[in-house]
C-alpha cells in the first residue's frame, strides 16, 4: 500500500485528502480515503503549513504517522511547469519547493479542471447520471465540459500508460446563435458590455444564466416575479464587490425547477439548449466515443432540466452529421469532489 496526498486548492477553501493506493500500478490500483479535512485558505500564508497541520491531525485521528510518497494539488488557476500563482491568494506555489519542505518524494500541480478530467477515471457508476446511454468505445477519446463560474473544456486521450488529460480554452470560442432569439441575445450582450465578440462562456455559465435572464427581463418577455427580481436587483447593486451576498443563478434555476416564474423557466431553457449545442460542438471536434462528461455544479443541481430533452435535442442538432453524435455516451457527474478524486488519480500516476 502506498499513501498519496490529494488537494483541491481554492481561493476560499482547500480540501486535503490522504489516500491509500492499493495495487501495483496506477491503472489497476484502488484508491481508498484514509482521512480528509477542509481549511480556510486565507488563514494560511502558504500551502506547506496547511499540509503540515493536516498530516499532524491525520496522525491523531488514524493513530499512526501518515507517510505520503506522492502528492497532487489541483489549483483554481493557471499552472505552468508545476508552478502556480493563485489568482485569489498571495500564495506562489512551486512543486519542487513543496517536495523539499514537506519531504514528499514526488509532487505535481495541475489546473482544477484538468483534475476533473482525471477524476472521471476514478468515478463509480453511482457518481454519474446518464443522459445518452451508449456503449463506450474502448480507448476512444473522452471529452469533459463543465459550466460553473466559467466554462471549462478538456479531453482525455489514451496513452501506453493510461489516459492523459489535456486542457483547452474552448469555453472562450465564439458563441454561435442558432435562433432569432439567440441572435437578439448576442446583440444585447455586445451592446451591454460594449465589446466586439461574445464567447460561449458568457452564455453557458453561471454568469450566463444571469445574462440571459437580464436579456429577457429587459426585453419584457414576461413580468418579473418579486422573489427572483429582488435577488437580481440586490446582485446588480453589488456590482464591483469582490464578494456577493446573493447567488442570482441559483435563484433563477430554483424558480425554473419549481415552475414558479416564467422568466426563469425561459432563461433556463435557453441556457440548457446553448449548453447542449456547445457540447455537440465539442463532440464533433473530438468524436469522444469513450464518453462526454458534464462537470460543474449547474448540471448536477438541475437534473430535471438537463434530462427533459432540451439538452439532447440541441446536442444532436448538427445536420447531416447528427448520427455521429448518437454514438457518444453522455454522463452528468454527480460527485461535487470529482477534482479531488482526480488529484488522487494523478498522484497515483506519478
């Protein structure tokens, strides 16, 4: 048995997990959680003292001294050559420095969405909700797409030592309207932000949900409900603040799930259709017959909206090549800690 250390490092919170790797190779190993803890990231000057506190507490809980040989930390920000300057923290991380300070033989840093990609390899069937059930093709590419704060996109390719994950910036590709209403949305966003182009991330993300709602509201598509309207106005009044006191996307999606507000219902219908269309675009470029996985909290929290047919219809609406996409398995990831799972999977590969 080899012990691994996995971490999901964010500007607000960090989750650390001590994992036992049972098996001779990463491809066949089983990973079992030994101990896990959550910390407030700003309370620590650096990752190293946090890890030392974690290992000390783990020793008290487990009754024996932890001895991780390998570690992987998923970072909410860019990672270059195993180094990262976190966007919302003063931390500047370097894997080689951490190896020396923590006495761990091998450490790597990866982007948090890359960690989601590796996490796919460690999920159980119960961690998934299937939208399109198709038998996956062995060794075929796998795609991962995740709408949350932004829109992450990536893919997995089979190598001699197993699947490797590759990031992309596909979320920043151009938003492609497919209807008169979406063309109006595009024009609205161009004018609102006084910019020359709109990325798909501006529509397919939590911020995109709010933007679609504002578009419909300002176009007087339907009367605004007081409950949702109050949340939106409070959020708009907090423009420029680093921390918001309300979550308008959550309020809109909840009202849509309840069917209590026509504006919210239409907002989520446009959002889900745009999400499906972008998933179809990614699938056309990769032909991920190994599976297309939807990450991020929005899909998992809105299962009934994602499976009502709107997403799949937009996904498959690709003209004469639509039959190709019927061969792509589509799954929604339900495990909110898939990135932490991925960090453990990547550590096992080191």
